[in-house]
C-alpha cells in the first residue's frame, strides 16, 4: 500500500502541473482555438464554450490532484480512510489519460474486496 500511496502522490502533483500548464498557456490555447473558428457562423458562442471548457479542465485538475495527494497520504499511512479515498482517486484517475487509467484500474483491483468481485 505504501508504493501505491507514493504513486498517487506523484500522480496528484502531475495533475497540478497539468492544471498550471493549462492556466499559463490559456492565451496560446485560446489563440489556436480562435484560428480554427474563422469560418464558423457564430464563433463567439464557441469561444465562450472553449473558455468554459478551459476553466472546467483547470478546476478538475486541481480537485483531482488534491484528492490524489490526500488519498496517497492516507494509503501510505495505512489509515482507515485510505480505501475510500483511494477509490475516489481511482475514479478521477480513470477519467484522465493513460497513466491515470492504469493507476486507477490497478487501484480498483487492489482495493475492491475479493468477495464483492465474485458476486
């Protein structure tokens, strides 16, 4: 469980770094998205949706990173809340890229009791 907790802490830091990257490069991302919208009938609505998506991606990255770090600390300490927080972190990992999917799936295999898998 200690190794799994360390992996979740590192993954949480990676999620924070990704959210920071999206925030820092939001101007460039907006410019690149705007270049695609020059032939769309109503580009302002799509630009507003893009800004909402960027905000959602930043908030999701920060929240998922925080939950991953807290779950990692709970798993390394061996506390009672480690299993529940690990399962929540696994859910947030499954909705991200390949690293999150791999870590989330492995966490589900480790933390879900074997009796409930046979039912």
